[in-house]
C-alpha cells in the first residue's frame, strides 16, 4: 500500500516504527536518522505511526442561513459596495454577521464567474476542476438538501467534473501550492517594489518567461507553451481553438 504523508513529513512509517521499538537514546537516534530530537520524542510517545488529522476538529464555514447568504450575495451584486460598507449596511438586519462570513458569502459568485471567464480564456477544454470544501465551491454538509450550488451548476453546464479535496487533507493541493510558492519566491519575496504598478507588472513578466522560455524537466525539456502546441498537433480534439493563435499571457485573476 502506498503511504500518504503530509508535505512537511520528515519520517516514513517504517522509521517511526523503528523509533518506537528502539532502545537507543534520543541523541543516538537523532544522529542515526538526522531527525530533530523533538520529532523523535513525539513519535516515541505515540502508539500509532499514522499522521494525525490537521485543522479544526469541527469543520464549518459559516453561521449564516441559506436565506441570509442569498440576501448578502444579492446586496453586494446590486450595490457593488466595498466589503466593510456592506458589513455596516447589513449588520442592522443580520446582527450576527461578521466580516469573515460576509466575505465567504460573496465568494461563491466570484468563484463561479472566474470559472466562466477561465473557459473563455484558455484554448483547451476543461474536463476536471479540483477545489477545497469552502462555501464558495460547494454547499455545507448541513445544507446537502439545498438547491444546487452555483459553482456546481457552472461545472455541469460546461460538462466539467467537480472534485473536492479530502477535509483536513491540505496536501491534496500540493501541486498548485508549490507553484504559488515558486512565483512568490522568485518575485515578491525576493524583490522590493517602489509602487503598486511594479508589484503588478513583475509577476506578469515572470509568468511570461516561465510559460514561453523556461524548459521543464517534467515536460521533457519543453516549455509549457511548447507542450500545449505539441498536444494540439497530436490530439486537437482536446482543444477549442488553435492555441498558437490564442496566447494566454500573465496572471489570470
């Protein structure tokens, strides 16, 4: 059976089992396995070698009802007010409304609109979308009998399979998180920007260089754009239009 370890794991289950059964000192084990003594102590005390679930034990997204969420979304769409202004305007009607729950309610409309625009922007067909279990992507567990979520409706209309990550299993999104980390490390974490325009421009230039000039080992030495063009030649049925005439530049936000 394949072991599934979280992204920060320093040990395998075999090493953890060896630690639990070893009679050697913590100092000797630290030198033997090159592991932090605190990690050794942790696994020696545990009875199991499995990773413990991370995140909140009682996962929930909001305290708002379906009707309140619908009212918030409609209010924001018609007024186009900033988040804080919406909060102050709606709190007399919904006293328990918080800034975070207001932000989450508006998110489902933005998520659905983003997916619609993404379909128009890229030249190939989207067959699967993987999201977390946030309320902007799916109904809460207690609302399983509610109307179809707008994000699911957009997926269904476009014949896209919508998959959800496992709850309390954040490393499912490891690939996209690793790409986000790469962008941050080579842009905002490395350079100082004198103004907001520079902050907007530099990541776009980096992505242009990454997509059209950087050759990747995982793509057998091709750039991302060359890989797309190669797939267009071998299997055009996967595309909506010719990608060589439909360049997708910069950040898609």
